[in-house]
C-alpha cells in the first residue's frame, strides 16, 4: 500500500510543478492525478466509497465557503447582478443549446431542456479557485462572475427537485414551485434568526476558550448538522453546508472562520477532483473521442458566445466580458451530480451510454478551462489580443475598497489609535482575538472584528497588500505575538510602514530589529510625560525639556539605557 501512495504523490508533485510553470491552475493537476492513478492508467487506486466520501466532503466545504461569502445584506446588494446577469446567462445558454441538442440527438423535448440547463451550469469549485489564485475575487469582474455562479447554485435546488419532470414521470409542478418558494422564505428567516440568536452567542463562548481546535470543530459541526437537516428534508446536503456558511457569515467571526477553514476546504476539494479524474471512463472516451471532442468544443464555444453577448448587453467592458465568458465556459459539478443521481435513482431520462458521454464532456471541459485562461493571459501579455485595452493591476482596480490602516490589537493603545484615525476620517480596521474587546468596541461604533493577526489569510482579507497598505499598527501587549504578526505583515507587504507599541526597552529593540518604522516603549514614554510635568512645575524651560527628551530618545533610547532599570 505504501508504494502506490508514494507513486501517487510523486505524480501529483510533478503535475503541480509542471502546470504551475505553465501558469495553469492546480485543480487540473488533481484531475489529471486522478486519471493517471485510476484503474485505466497506473491502477494505483480504485474509485472506492472512501474516495467518493472524500469527494462529497469537498463539495460540502465548497458550498460552505460560498455561503460564507454571502450574508443577507450582501445578497440584497447584489440582487440585480445575481438575478439579472445570472438568470440572463442561464437562459441565453439554454436558448442557444436547445435547438442544437434537439436537432442532433434522439432525446425527448424535456430531455433536451434538461441537458441544455445542465450545460448552462458552470464549475463553481474550479471558477472560485481560479479567481482566488488570480487574486481577482474582489474585482468587479470577480464579483460579477461570483454572482452568476451563485445564481446557478441557487437554481440547482429547483432543478434537482424537478428531475422527475425531465424524466417524463408524473409530477405536480405547481406544488413543487410552492414548496420551493416556502422553503426559500423559511431559509431566509432561519438565517436571520438562528445567526443572530443562536450562532453568535455560541461562537462567542467558543472564542472565549481561545482554542483553535474547538473553533474548527464548531465550524465543522455546523456544516455536518445543517447538511443532515437538509438531507432529512429531502434536499441536497450541499444546500445545508451553504446555509451553514450563510449563518456564520452573519457573525463577527466570518473572516477568522474563512482563514481557519481554508486549508481543509482546499484539501477536500482536491480529493473531489481526484475522485472525479478516477471516475473518468477512458475506454468510453477512446471509443467516442470524436463525439466528446465535438461536444467539448461546442459547449465551450456556445457558452463563451452566450455569456459574452449577455455581458456586453449589460455594459461590461470587453476585457472583463471576455474573462467572465472564458472562466464560465465549462460544464459544472451540478451536471455531474444530476447525471449521477439519475443513474443511482433509476431515472431513465437519457440512455446510459449518453449519460457517460455527457459526463466525459463535462469533465474534459473542466480540465480545459484553466488551460484556455492561461493561453488568454499569455496572448494578452504579449499584446496579441485586446491591445486597445490597457491592463490594470488589482491594486488599481480595488484599492478603494480596503482600509488605509490596519490595527492589530484592540486594547487601550489600539482604541486610542482608532479614535485618532476616526477624528481625521481615515478608514481603518482593527483586529483582536479578545471577543469581549471586539463586542464592546463594536457597541461603541469602532470598526473592529474578530481575527488572528498572525494569520496571513486574515490580514490579506483585510487589505494588507503590497503598494496598497499605508500603515499597520501593532498594538499587541505580547512581544511574541507582535513579532509573529510583524513577520506575517512583512511576508505579505515587505515595504509596508509598521508602527508598534512595546512594554519596555528590550521589547522595543527586538521589534526594531524586525524592521518596524517606529516602536515606542510605553513604560519609558509614560515616564517621560511624568518627568516633563515635574520639570515644568520646578520652572525648567520648555526648550531645555525638549533638548533633554531628544537626547534621551536618540539612538533608540540609548540615553536611558544606562540610567534606569528596564522593567515592565
């Protein structure tokens, strides 16, 4: 068993390195690793229930991450893009697909409609990963792409419920529509009520434990519990994970949750794509390669044209419209899920061989998209396409969204700095792991959130980035935590200006060695203020006092190093 595992990781390592050099996403590496290690190539592993289980976990984590990005306020703010752009994209793709499918296949009209709608769905996992890897999720293009994906995910619920209709079985369509409407309203009310009155207090109790393990386990329990609730109601488990994400997005812990769960999400998502690759029927692909090739090219081309047309009608710029259309041009996991559900449930809406061919078309299109995006990037960097449209950096596009100053720590020092920034109307965000300080600060109107300042993902989420961050304030009372935070900031933005507080002279010297712009020992500075008051009372002139303070502060407080004991 050890040798197959070693070979698998060697194959995966080589694929990731090669595709990374070629600027192709790592998800393709996982797909190819699944194909190569599957039963038709190296035969290292079989597609067992274990691999399928790990893949299902990947889907749950994906849905959870999507839900975490959406809270009710953001959903309402994005409603025009979600239900306008998203609905128009699905309808346009289905409208262009239907006559082609009806003319080239022996399927029934309902079967053609079903496949046209399945092809209109894109791969949420791959597209979200592409946007994240390219650091474009928070750009205008990224937000519009995300809105379309969100509409597709929401549309999957009624499509799954209507599967018996597509199969031509007896079904009360009106009753199903009412059920979906009632369910949607119930979910919205549930998100608001449960998030505010149950999850917020629960997460507050867990946060007070200051245990990373308890924090992560609480998140995972939320995912599993809501997935089971949705399954019990006869709905997809992924919807429960999505709901768990939406519930937690309503709490102040959203950013820390995102940072903590991200490595697990990526791991299980990798398992999903590996399992997907293992399940690719290579003999069938070889026998029907010309049909699958024509299907993949037709799918990508039709979806690209349909989405580009809709984007331009909505006045999206040409470069953004091209990128949105290219990223969304593949088939999606939901299509695979529907085809798998038909097979396991005995629904014969399509012949079994045709279902296998459709599965292969969707998987190959998912593998093709990152390669097409990499080719597009190469051609555009060379100026061979879209040369009339200058390329903008992420910082140029999105710099106004992020705060100018990030305050790490919200004790007495952090609060005073925040008050000073607010008085000058300078945007800031403060982070702290003390849930009581966060709650009290928010009640008093401060922009403070729960988050670990040593976590790179959390700092990036709040805008710490090269050429964007104007200042980072380290207001932490623990020198070890402050040191780790400074190193994390330096890793993200090496030239960022960092201003730190320290307890004493020894801490100041340690922080200055890390390259902070300024580190002030509060015990010494408070002594200076006290001494200044005494000297003024005794009649010493302001000029002499200033000269004395300048001397004492010079060369990193070398003037006081020999004269006082440096204690906390």
